[in-house]
C-alpha cells in the first residue's frame, strides 16, 4: 500500500495491524519513521514472502524493494503521486491488480476513467451521522479567526490552521497565541526532524494541543475526528483539489465542522483563483469530490495520455468529440465494440421540431434532441415521450411529429434503408434490392412505382389527400399523414417480416 506522507502511513499501519491482529498476517510499515535496519529487515521479508502487507511512502519505490509475489497495489491519495511513480509501478508488475483511491483524482486519471480506459467507481454514500462541512470563503480577518478558534474550544474541539510557508509558520503561530492566549498551539511541517514531527502529531491526536499550525502536510488522509474547524491562510495560492482535500480533514466525526478559506484583503484575486474558491464554496455536500475534480479537469484541461503531462488542452478537438473518439478506440481494443448504427437520412416536408416556447433553454433543447436521436425501438419512443411530458407538459404537434420521424427512422434502419427523401412527386427509398416476389407486391400495392436495380433505389409516387377516384386534384400528403404512409411502405414492402 503506497501513501504520500509518513503520518498517513503510520495511521494506516495502526488500522491494518488492529484489523489483522486475530489473523496470521504480517503487516510492516516503511517510511522515514523507521530506522535503516528496520527498513532493510522489511525489504528482506518482502523478497522472502514473510511480510504479507507493507504500508509505505515513496520509500517503497526504491530499487532495493523487491516482492516475492506481488498481487495487489493500493495507491491511497493517488493525486499526490506523479506519472513517474506510476510508470515505475507498471514496470514492477506484469499481472498485478492496482486500486487507486482519491477524493479528487488528477485530470489525467479522471479523464481515463471518464473515457473508459480505466474502470471507475464512486462512493457517494456518507458514513452514518456525517454532516457536510460548512464552508466560508472570505478575506483574512483576525477577529473572525479568533472567534472561530474560541467557538471550537468551547465545544472541546481542535483546530487545523494551514499556513503553507515554513519560513513564517512560527511567526503565524505566535500571532495566534496572542489572539487566543488560552489555546495550546503546536507547529508541524515537513522540514522538521521526524521524531519531533511524530511527537507533535501524536500530541495533537491525544489532545495535548488545541490548535495545530501546519503546512499542507496535513492534507492527505489524516483522520482526527475531534478536529472540526479548519482555517486556511492564503487559500488563493492552493489548487482546487488541495482545497477540497484540506476540507476533508474536518467533519470526520458526528460534530458539525467549519472550514474557512481566507485570502489577503489587499490583493486582487486572479481569475483562476476566484474560480477555484467559488467551486469549493458551491460544492460543500458529502461526495462533492467528483464535482470538484470534474471542475478541475475543466479548468486545467485533460491530461496527456501518451506523455507525462497531468493536464493539457484538447480545445482543438472539443471535449465531447475527444471522449467519444477515445471511447471508440477503447471499445475496439477490448473487442466489445457494439455494431455501428447506420445513419438514416429522412428528408420529407414535415413540420418536426421542438418549439422554443415548449423547452426554452438551449442546452435542455439540445439534450431533448439528443434523446430523440438515440431512439431505436418503440420502448425508447414511449420513454422519451413520457419524460418530455413529465418535465415540460403535454407535447405540441411538432414534437409528436418529431417522435414519428424517429419511429420511421428506426423502422427504416431495420429494413436496411439509409435514405428516405422526397424527390419531386415521389419518395425515394434507398438502398433497395427486392426479390421477384416483392417486386410483384410493390407493383400491386403502389402502381407506377419506379424500381432502379442498378442504383438500388425505389421511387414511389406520393398519394394525394382529397383526390378523386381517378387520382385527379387534391394536395400531396404532408406531415403526419406522409410519415404514416412512408412507414406503411417500409412495413408492407421492405421489411423482412
């Protein structure tokens, strides 16, 4: 199991050891909290097969680490590992299962999941009695910070204060001590001696400190249920997934949690920083990580599949087309590509469209057109009709006609047609190849029909509504009558049944 920080490795090791205590399973940690001799012993156990589970940081990726029979690689907080690390893991294995977990996957990984290159599952059900974190985004205000810390202390809780500058972190901690003299304050950052860092973190876990002033070392996976207020200084300088990860450090128990994302009042926000903070403020519900990651994908661009870049641009192709092309390539590689649905062109004088006053929004109208275009059976027609009626009310005549066009299209597709077009006073059906028995039936049912075997077309004269018995007078069929007549031609002459 690969984790990004020593603290998280220690937490996972404690959990795994507790769960596996009744079983003959050997669990070992590997991080800078272990001495060189302990790491060497663990590496020997891995190569001999005596160690069953190893939980470690990047130290696991060293060339000295060899496995007797590696079966499963779990990457926790996947967004903290670069492409090089993942490529190294690929070389490490030939037939090994990989489970990558993250609340906010990097754009490259998320895009692979969306495109179907990787299998992806999302957990949206929160633990019992878990509440969303109340999120505040605003300018830095010392009075507000003091009030937030005091409110947490009044309910016997603890506070994370994130300041991501090691040079000035002690000065910030001293200022907090002046603001809230009654609070016990600890400082933690990645440049500390490992024993001192371990002492501080265990002290915070055991409630020896009320406020932990730390860098983003606390971002990954820390589980301290009693810490339920988070204050992030200079939130405008953090990435979107980083902000969401930091917010995930609080609200892990039954108490309501609060997160404050603060930016300097005297400096203008960049457009990207504003977009990030707005996204974090809007998506506060449990399971919002997927929305945040998709927004990150939108802001940064999808990753480069064939190179090392985690983000990039596909604006030249367009995201929708790009995903469709990738999806087709993936299906071909997996040999489960569904047979391509032939396009059927229907060009007839019918009034078939979705009126603007029926569905006002352009995006909603486009979604409705997409649903109608994907119809391929009578059940699909009923489903789309019921959905439109449920969402927008009774269907107007042009929409009913549009559904009839969809009916004609899937009937024509099953009959092997790709073209139904009005040509003068005839309707042209193509391609048409009829056996002799069918030719006789066509001439009997639709006199004056022209069959052109060389170009595989059939021209059927359009009847006229209100015409006399001799066929004089009247107007050619239009709209629903014309569609019904075309459907009858397809059904009676061209269908297999």
